[in-house]
C-alpha cells in the first residue's frame, strides 16, 4: 500500500449496521420549505500582506473534531453517484440521475428491511478504506476476527471511448480475497418509489438477476453464484467475484473481463484528469480529492452542477433544517466552476456554460430562478417522504425545493460572473462574443431593475424580505463585469479592424456599452458602501440601514467591490469574528431565522473567513483555521455543509460542493509557492 493510501485509509471497529426500512411520498404543507446553500470564496490574487503582521498572533488551540457520522465515500461518473459507508455498504444511490429515486436509501432509514447493498463478512472485526490515489475508485478491506479478509473495489465507470465519454448507469463492485478463506454474504436490497415498493418481480438467469420495479427494471450481472445471492447464503471467497449493477442492459463481453477493463480504464481516466490540474505546492492531496469530488458533482448530460448528492441530512441534530440539494443553484455552480478554473480545469466550465446559456436564453430577459432542476426543470415542488424516517431518524425527508419560487436578486450577478470567463479565456475553442453579449446584457438589465429592492437574500429566508447587501453587491458585480466584457470586445474589434484594414462592422458600439455599465456600477458601489455601513457596529451590515452581521459581506473583497486592506473591511472582519465565530468556525448570520438561531457553523463561511484573514495580513491565523477544517473532514477527505462547533461533527447534505470549493480556494491562497521547494 502506498503512503498516500495509508494517509487516506480509515479503520472502523466492529458493530451492527442496521438495514433501512421503507415508506411513502406525500405532499408537504405549503408553508414548509427548503433553505439552500450559499456563496463561496475564489482564488483571486492576494493583496500584498505584511508577513510580520501575519505571524504576530499567538496560535490558539482549537478542539479536535469528534469522529464523524458522515463517514462515507462517494463514487460517480458525472451521470449519477453513490455513497458507500465504511463497511462497504452502498447506502445512497439515486437513478437514473442525481435527483432520481434512491434505489438504495439506507442513509435516510437506519431501521430494518430497507435499501442497501453490502458484502457482509462473517465474524466481522475490522475495516479499512481509502481511495485509489488521484481517482474516484474506492477500496475497502473487511477482516474477520481470525484475520481473514476481502477487498472490495467500488467505482462508476468513466472513460473516453468511441469519441465520447462513456458513463453508463452502472455500479461496478469487485471482491477478492486478500487473507485466508473468509465467508461472505451478499445483501442486495433495491427499493423503488422512495422505499415504498419492493421489486414486483425478481427474475434470474445463469449470470444475472433482474429486479423489476413499477417504472424501471434494474439488473445485476455477476460471476458469483446467483443462488447464494438470492438466498443470502454465505459462501467462501476463494477467488475474485465481479458485480455490475444498473439499468436492465445485457453485457456484450464477459463479466470478469468487462469489470477488469472498466476498472483499468476508469483509473486511467481519473489519473490523467488529475495530472492536468495546476495544484498548489502544499495541501496537494486535499485539493485533488476536492477537485475530483466537484467533478463528480457535474451532470454532464446538461452541464448542471448539483449543490450536493443528498437530501435531508439535517443542518443540526433534530433541527428539521432538512433540505433537498440535488439541484443546480446558479450561485453554487459559479463558485464550483471558479474553483476548478483556478486549477486550470476548464472542461467543467464549458459544460456549465452550456447549461447556463440555456437558462439565460430561456428566460427571455425576465425573472431567473435561483435554482433549476439538472434537466432545466423550473418546477421543483416540495414534498415530504413519509416512508423514510430520516438521517439517524431525524426527519423530515424532503423531495424538491421551494426555494425555486424565491426572488434572490444575487442570481443575476452570479450569472454574469459565471459567464464572463467565456469572453476572456483563450483556451476555449468557442469563446463568447458579439452574438452572446446581448443575452448577458439582458441579465444585467435585470440586475439593475432589482437593485436596492427587498428579496429573500442569499440564505433564502422565507418570512423576511430586506434589501440585502449581498444581493446589491452582486448587482454591482454584474454591471462591473459587463463593463469589462464590453471593453474587451471593443479592443478585439479594433484590433481586427486594424489587421484587416477595414472599419469594424459591429452592430454594437462596445465603447458606449462599456460606459453605460461602468456608470451603473459606479453608482451602485457608492450606494452600497454608504447604505450598508453601520456606524454602531463599525462594520458593513447584512442589509441597507441594518445593524446585523452576515458572513456573506466577506464577499465584498472577494468580488472586488472594496480593497481588503480598507479599514472598513478590516473592521468588519473583526466585528464578525466577535459575533459570528465559535473558535475556528463561522456561522452565517446573527439574526434568528425561520427555525431560530443556527446551532452549527456553515463551512463555506469559515472558508470565507480564512480567505479574508489571509487578504488582510493575518495569514498565520488563516493557516491555523484551515488546518482545523482539514482535520474536520471525514477520513476520505470529504466535507458536508456544516460543522458542529462543540463536537466537530459533520452535519448537512453531503458531499457539499461549497465546502469542497472552500478547500481548494484556501489551499490556493495559503500554499507556499512551488519554487520554495528548490
């Protein structure tokens, strides 16, 4: 085993893992709804800092995080994903895509008789688990009390074949003996309709089992004994066995040969993809794992990026802050693309821009929702799943997200920020230009129209509307970036005209458009700095004329509204640390929301704090907090949405793209340069 594997490996003591149990889907009351993820920091160049000042604060000791309950690995192929627990049980897998029906739902039902897929070794004693380095291939070793063991390799095939990316709706699981002659039971229990329905029929062939559901049929192809699997009969693992589970399709080639080839080609794909990342000198493994996880969050068919792969993992114990994050928030997706771009991974951006273009053009210059379904669905009605008691019994389980009905005015700025690189990046084979600019201007006009008007804000509060500073900030960002795009297009047009010796034939006067957008941006900037400043708090407040603090204000420096060294911004950071921080962790806001005051810290806010501290010259403190966040990850290097400041336990949907973005941004910000190694 390599050093990297040993670092990522985890051990789990023996213990009973209950199976899940199923129930049914019902409509939720209209007054209950979801709260979604919010913004993240990005890897802009640092403002100059005084390292003498950065080293001055005395390091503080933060409590070590508790053993996390979200001890899960994720596998996927940009079409679907699955979560695997520390004993190699598939406890969550939605088909035919991220927001589909969970055919394995044990994550949200810790009772008996439910939907999971495990390989149960007799007399279990110990487990070890790690990712094959620089891949999305997960390996788990299970041992019995006599030291006999098996190794399970889990992955979703993904590789380039026949001039396209091959990403079938298929889980591949390979089991081989590694010590002695252990006995194993295959426990495969798919369910349908959110656990309400068992297979209506189970049929078998010589090397396959078909699980027939009301709307879809699933198929297991295997070279293990069909009789043993159906009877749950333990058998000796004397050789390698292969299991390929997914939609009802026959294999063209042999099971063992196909599984082996798929593993080899999937490993090769991820290693080549990882090798092309422009990673920082420090924190390399953490960044690579975060980047792979973000890539797996892409729904490549449309270009959408999901906020997380799960629904209804509560933000705090028993809080009922349980939301469905299996959709594409424009805010989240922009920061994901930005983080991957900082690593020179442009493929995800190209896919996302395709999805974003469909959203923008389809809006016809009218209201744009904060989130959409990954297939561009506008309606995401929110319902309760009565068949599932919830994560660790903490319901409710929600499907859909009512936040799609919200007016969140920051969405227009996030669209322009996400699309801006398409006009500037010469690596793109098809850059945006004159034809695309009017569509983006229509988004900017919406940003002007909603600027300074009340909305639900970044945190999607349903019972309170204010003129949120973060929303106004993003309206400014839309105008500012449109001015820069117009100037760039004007420069290109002039250069092309000079080269051809002919006058430019543009239908758009880009110089005039640049002046127009710059004028709006200048007006907004002055108003934001004046109206959001609280003399009482000596800080920028979460709303115009308000006094309450909000972590999203830290994005002021991130998107360039204000210099991080401005005394007003420094004072704001100081005020937030006193009011919003529990040790290293940062909460979103001061004010009580629809459910009271939040109990847990929001991970991306902690990463925003890290970024702000580094920018204002407190880099040593920023590094210390970052190290604490790295320690808060699960043993496989993944983070959820929230961290409990007392126990260090992870809460919220998993794996959370915002949190993984934060890892990349902080590492890029804090790492020593590569030339420091020589």
